[in-house]
């Protein structure tokens, strides 16, 4: 999983860098920021349509991922294996207010059932912010950062230009 999560992170960073490098003016950057805000609004409106799917364990990915990219499947698998980490990391997509999510983990796993079964949430499949936060958090943990350091880094990165964070308790 370690190699896959690093590959996913590198791909995400590459797409962000290429987008940032292609902007030649402040006007273009402003237009993109407004487009991002519109995307967040549309995303928040679609949250009520999130699909929930139960599997036998957190090692069995849901069928709604079958037609998704390998990178997205890897982020979901890593999210499921990093519950403690992602339950301490807020999400900045607006899902706290619109879907009642409490943290980044909730965008991937709706519920862990006592017998080991898992109810997955397809929210993350429609949300680049959720995916980015999970990928970055898992990568940072694997590189030796503490959960507190990761939390501080995510809070700093997403503090402006994004929705209000989920009500994730402070560390």
C-alpha cells in the first residue's frame, strides 16, 4: 500500500502543479478559485445522494468503486486502513454542514459494524478535496509525521478558499 499511496499523492501533486503552472495571470487564478467555489456548492448539493454499500470488512472494497480509477480505489483502501488518522483530520469540502460528516474518514466509511462489516460511502468518489486530504494525510503518516503534525498541515493548507471544516475535535 505504501508505494501505491505515494504514487497517488505524486499524481495529485502533479495535476495541481501543472494546473498552477499553466495559470499565467491573477485573473485566471481568480476565475479558477470562483470555479472551485461553484464546484464546492454543487458538491454540497449532491451529498444527499451519496451511495452507501456494505461489505464483509474494510479490506473488501465496495462495488461502486469498480468503474473508478486505480488511484481512487487505492485512496479508499488506504482510508479504510487509517481510521485513527482520518478521524482526526477535518474535511474542508462542506460535508460537515451538508452531510453531517465529522471528519475526513466519514467521506469514505459511513459506519464500522461490530462484526467487522463496513458500510462504505461514495462521497469521496465525487469530491477531490476529500481525496486530496486523505491521500496527503496517509502519505504524511507513512513518511513519519505525527497525526498532530498532519492535522496542522491540513488545517493550514485548507484554511482559506474552502468550506468550513468538519467539526473534528482538536488534538
